[in-house]
């Protein structure tokens, strides 16, 4: 006869936040320690409950589980569970795992027990009273170092899978009332949140959805995706200095793209607020819906690593779990595209990437006349008409539809708009070559002929001007083209001419392998940095390197000042002239003149 040793606990509640946790885990991390063991509760007063029966209240359970997957050696692992007295076994019963964060301890302090202080008045337990679910509070791995200090956490994830499997069996097979296997969820703080992500990845057939707090999991070293996309709603502190908020955003975007089948452009946003014991917390919600699974990020303003389990937050945890059971996940057809709208110039080549339900049939309708749209697998290629005034479609929408059997079809649209040919320049315009490759951004337009402009290149150099002789100067402050031409001519007379990797002015003269480029004169540089905001906006839109907001930019203007050879630079942050007798090389940009036909 199997017996489980169980202890009824009535102790003050401990918030389930970690003491110290500075890790970002991938699926499996190898420990680097001298001794490791599993924390076991040594509290006395054990009681034996009836065979195969869950009991209302908070209880301690000890299980023997394999040390590692497929191991014949076993070890004792412990957890506590809370079963509300209001549990209705006639209705589906859910199970929520709450994995604690990391607990560090120093030499001589003794090993802490992360689940020692749990009581029925906690926010999670009170929610269980109302919503018919059981909560399981497992104990992680204790890693003891040679100096007797250590940590308790869930970092070595592979060791914990047999424990998780045994706990799931305990609640779904071994005891009454039975947990509905379609309603098993995971949450946790910090290390426990990271382990929740691991379970969503490695036990996607068990966990219906997860709602971790202050945790993340990178997919950077992952080669095989999980069999099922598990819905995720993660709660993150914007001011978290341990699990950095920007990393949570990036990693969740990766989950949405690599597991959920979304594009980053599918993300939508909303806001809400939580009432904390101190104040109202503003919450920004980022979400991807409609794909293989729903992914959501709840960003708490002004909140650090400790995510407060307020009633509002717990309500949102449960709302997500309740609506994302194993048989209520997002299994409907879906189709999406990486671009949602197209604003094209005449002759511009366009590519649209698609993602849609595996095995479904895809149809494209509404392809614009004169654009030669071609659908090939998950990609559409087309070219905007060269003749704006011809018999073409200038605006409209392309519709993509996926179908499969009797399921409801799914559709998405990409709107398109053909821009009328522009016969003049404006500051901030992106200049493209004949292959529609961006070459630069307009920083100056000739007021006497707005079809003529100057553009600044997309790249920068961080090399000095070079020493072309103590008496060689290029004093022109307005015409960098003339200055650059003089340098190139002078360079050809040197015994050891500078290459484009040794001199900024030679680099500029050979920029893009074209002769029209040059290193700007000082007043041309002032023009550039005086229009930095408009230029940077355009540079950012095409993913190019923006102008620096600090340091100095080198010009081609070199003159004698007070009898000394002096180099003219621009203070990038102030758009002002700086004259130096020594050469500096913070940054340089090439420019050129362009005209419209």
C-alpha cells in the first residue's frame, strides 16, 4: 500500500519572490558546484491521510523521484499543496504550480526552506477558494558550494523534469478529486518564472498555459521548437535590474515569431492599471493574438524585480489560464504578413513574407494591376509600376485567405498605395539608386533649383584625415568637393599614398566605389547636424546608422589659424564649430550632390 506523508501547515504567509536571482536561463544550464542536494522540509508532526485522497488546507508531501531522467537512483523531493475547502469535484478542477524564486544563503546560516511559510490568506490561495483550483508549491534544488554557502532555485532544469512528472501524476492519477489534465498551469517568480518558460517548452503536452512573473527564456541556442505552442502571459517590471525589461520584450518577440508563427509587426498594444497597497501601477500590454498561441507581456511601470501579487494581477493571471485550457488554445486557422501596408515608389521592388496554418491552402486575391504580383509558397514578390499614369491600380488591398476542410477560413489584408512621382527634393528625403537601394538622406536643397540637393551617406568612418604635409591646407568652408579633390591630387604625390582605410578624406572620395562622394566642408557639416532630427528619422526608417548625438565629426576644411595648421570639426551635440590643432577621429560622413531628371 502506497502512503504519502503529509503535514497540515498554518504559518504566516511568505511572499514568493526571490532573494537574489541574476540569471537569464536557456533550457538547460550545467551547474558548477562542489556539492548539490535537494532541500527537504524537516518539520515534524507528520500525518498520514487516507489513501488516494486530497485534503482541504495546506499540506506537505514527500515523493521519491529519479535523480535525473531515466535514472535508477531516486531522491526525496517535496512540495506543499493548497486545496480550498470550497473545491467542487463535480466541476473541472484546475492545478496551478507556483515555483519559487532563488534563495541564497551564506556559510553558517543554514539552508532556508522556500515553502516554509504558506497560509490560506495568500492572494493565490484566496483566488483558488473562488475559482476551483489546487495550488502546488514545490521546492527547488539546493546547491551547496565548498564554503557551505549556496542557493536554492530551478536553474538545472533537466533535473526537475522527473519531479514535475511525478507531481502531475500525483494530482491527475493517484488522488481524488482528480485534476483535469487539460487545466494544468505554471507560474512563478524569477527563477520559478524562468522554469515555467522551460516547462512550456519541454512539457508543452502537459501545461495548458503559463503566467510567469519577472522571468524570461532565450531561444538563441534553441534548434528544435516544441511540439505545441503554449500560451504565455508574462508579467515584467519595467525597472527590473535583474531580469532586464528590454530582454523580456526581445525574448517574447522571439517566442511569438519562432514558436507562434507571428511577425514582430503583428504585435498590438493596450493599457490597464493595478491597484497596489501603495499606489496605482500603470501597465502596458503588448500582445500577439490569432496565431498558434496567444503571447502577452504585461509591463508594470515603476516596478522592479519583485512583482507584487496584487488582487488585480492575480485576477489577470487566472483570467488568462481559465481562457487558455489545453482544449481551448488557439487552434483556428490563421494567416499573417510581415508588412501590413505598402507605400511604394514607381519601379520599387516589393517582397511580402507570409505565415499561415500548417497544411492549410493559401489564396491571394486583389493583386494590383500592373504590379506583376507573384505568390510562391510563403512569399509574394512584385514591382510597383514604372509609369504612374498608365492603366494600373494605384491603391487598394491584397487579401490572403487560408482554408482547411470545414474550418472557418482566415484572412488578412495588405493595403498598397503608389506614390506619385516626386520631381523635387526636401530635407529628409531618402535617396535611392536605380535598383531602389537607399544611398543617403537629403540634408540640403538648392533654393534656386529644388531638383538639386546634397545627401549624406549611410555609413561612417572613424579614421583621421591624415598628414598631407605641414603647409598643405584646404580652407574652403563651403565646398567639400573642391577640398576633397585637392586631397586626392596631393595624395597621388606622396611617397606612401593613403588608402581608404587610413584617411577619412580618401575613404570619402571612394565611398560606395563612386567618384561623386566627398568629405564635407565645415559649413556643409553644420547643415547636416542642424537638420539631425529629420535626417535621423529617415536613417532609422531604413535601419541605417544614425548621426551621433555627441563627440566630433571631421570636415575637409583645414586652414591656418594664428599661424598654426588647424582642423575644423563639428560638435555633434551642439551643431557648432570646433577648431583643433590636432587631428581627432570621432566620426566622418561622406556626402554628394544629386539631381532629379
